[in-house]
């Protein structure tokens, strides 16, 4: 009985009500960086749970972002540009990042 109570408590303690604020902020910075008028409408400042946003996938247990599909979001950048790499540092658990069809030729920002 005690073990069951501990498992339930640990499960409720580890779950979250949305993504981390730093990850949500980073996504909004990415949106402004891409400057795409066709960026997902769900990516808005007032929405606290970016786990339900389009093109975002989170771990069901931790609510940390594990996948970002940012393909074809070049917008007004034009051809051949550099992505500010530091925007990606907020995503500690990121496993998959799709930047395809954005004409990115390299990265700028802090080096690892």
C-alpha cells in the first residue's frame, strides 16, 4: 500500500501542466526569427502550454519538448541565411529537429 502511494505521488510530482517557460519563450523567439506569416497560429504569447502547439511534440511524462518540426518556415528571410544557434539551447531534451527547406546555410551564435 505504501509503495502504491509513493508511486502515485511521484507520478503527480513529475508531471507538468505544460511546457517549460524557457522552452515556450524560445519557440516564440524562433517564430520571430523566421518571420513567417504562415507560422502556426497556435504559437502565441498567451498560450502557456506549448506542448499542444502545432509542430511541437513533448515527452508525455516530463512535458519537455522532444521534437520541433520547423521545416519550410523561411518566410521573409529570402535565400541562404544563418540561424541563430543560441535559440536552440533552451531545448535540453530535444531529440528531433526538422529545419528542412529553410535555405539555412549555417549557424551563428554561441559555440558549444
